[in-house]
C-alpha cells in the first residue's frame, strides 16, 4: 500500500479492512472428552470441585441447571425426575457428549439409577451415563472396599434409604453418620474441617476400609488426598467419585495428581 493511500485512509476515519483471513479448526477444548453435567439449581459446590478435578488437556465439562427445592425430602427429590431430560437438552445442543452425569445423590436413590438414565437418554440417546451413586459403586469396586463408612447431611430416613439402596447392590456399608442439614443451602456451608473430622471418626469405626462422603453439596475434593494420609484408607465423595467415573466412561484413563487414590484407578 502506498504512503499516500495509507494517509488518505487514516484521514477518512475509516478502519483498514483486511478482509477474510485464513483460519483452521482444531479439536477445541474437548478434543479428548466432552462431559455434560446436570447440576441442581441449589448446588454451590459441584462445579467448583469439577474444576479442581477435571484438569486434563482436551477434557472439558459443560453444565446446565435443573430446578429443585431447597428442602431435601423424598417428595422434592421425586419431583426432579421429569425435569432431567429438558435440562440435558440444554447442554451443547447438537454437539456430541461422551458422558452425561446427573448431579444428585439422594435424588438418584429416590428415583433409581435406571430411571435417571432413561430421562438422560430421552435427550441424548445411547450416551454413557453416571450419577453419584453409580460412580460410588464403581469406586467401591475399584478400591476393593469391603466395609464402607458413609457420611451425609441427610435426614435419618434418607440415610436409611441410602443404606438399603447400597446394600441391595452389594455395597458393604459398615457405618453411617449424618450432619442432619436438610436445607441444601446449609449443606454447602458445612466446613471442610467439619467434614474431615467426621470422616476421621467414621474411619475409626470397626470394619471400615473406605470412607464415602455423600452429597454433591459437601466440599470434599480438596481434602481427599490429605485425609487419606491421616486415616490410612481410601476416601471419596459424590463429586469426587463422579468426576473420576466421568473420565473413565469417556475413555480417559490418566491419573490425576494429588486427587487421591481413586484417581490412580481404572474402572472395574
């Protein structure tokens, strides 16, 4: 371009139009795996913990929120069922997902895993699915757990259903404890120190060789590795186990450093 033309363009106050420039497409953020998450509207923890745990190049997660009530009761949990498929529909429409995870432990037990999977697959036929319960069962198998101690924020009647659900699927629950925080907004504010202290008490109970912290609102991912060092047995949680299971279902077998024993395991 001549100096005179450049000066003329500058004096006209018009931008210099360089036209269409070349570009190429790569595999994007999810070149290895795209994970879809259904997150409860009241959940304050799940996305935070997934950001800490899903940190491998080429692996990405995308979420949509499903309405739920703050109070955790069997009735409010059942009401979530019909809302799952429309929520899954909102996650990257027309873009392939490798896995879809439903982020509520107690609702999964209330509705049943098969019912949750059926709702997910209304929107994403044939997709691999998991839930915190599905992931916990896979984690127990991978870790070879024979006596699990379960910590929850649930009402005692929901805990009884949890123990029964796991027992029916061959999961050996040896001890259970609760914070009895029935409002999901409060569950998210239970301190990590409280969770660690309670998990240590569970780990000291007879016959416990694994600790599972149930509820996607409880903050556990940051504490898993240091807790395992103190108690000498594996520990996992709803978010922790489900993030691991999402990776394994998507074919990603990488170990995630400083994420606890489970993240060095393949899925059984």
